[in-house]
């Protein structure tokens, strides 16, 4: 089985770890050079490396079991804790999927869709 684990930029590693934990990711490994985070088998490698042009163009899609339930939980978990950035609730996109959008504290953009969204 093959898996992809993208490197995610971070301005401040502790803040990024807290953000992803609020979304439901769990720490697999953390040291000063990387945080390995997991969400139900989806792994990301959060690194203390940030270049504005790169972070501003970084995107990934996370597919969850139930998009609406995930979004409700994410909104509550993030409210008042992190700079707003992009936070768009689920809506049908021209390419035929319902997708929510949110950016992390470093500006990385997540497209979140649901297995139930197709």
C-alpha cells in the first residue's frame, strides 16, 4: 500500500500543532524539526519552515466521512483560537463535489470534502 504524507509549512510549530489538534489530528512524533500528525490514517508532516509564496500556494484535500459533521466540529474547535484566514462552509463546487475551505495559521489552504459529498 502506498501513502502520501505532504510537508505542511509552519510559521510557528507549536501554533500549527495546536491548530491541527483542534481539527482532530493526533501527534505521532514531535521534535524541533517536524511534527508528524495523523487524522484517521491521513498523515501530514508539519515543518517549521515558512516562505510566504510557497505557503500561500500550498493546498491539499482532506476527505472525511461526514463533511457537515466535520465542519460543525471544526468551526467550534477553531472559534476564537486562531486567526480567521479562509473559512468557507461546505458548498457545491463547479467540479461536482461539496467542499469546505479553511486555511491554517501559516496560510496553507485545505479543501475538505466528504465521502458523503459526491
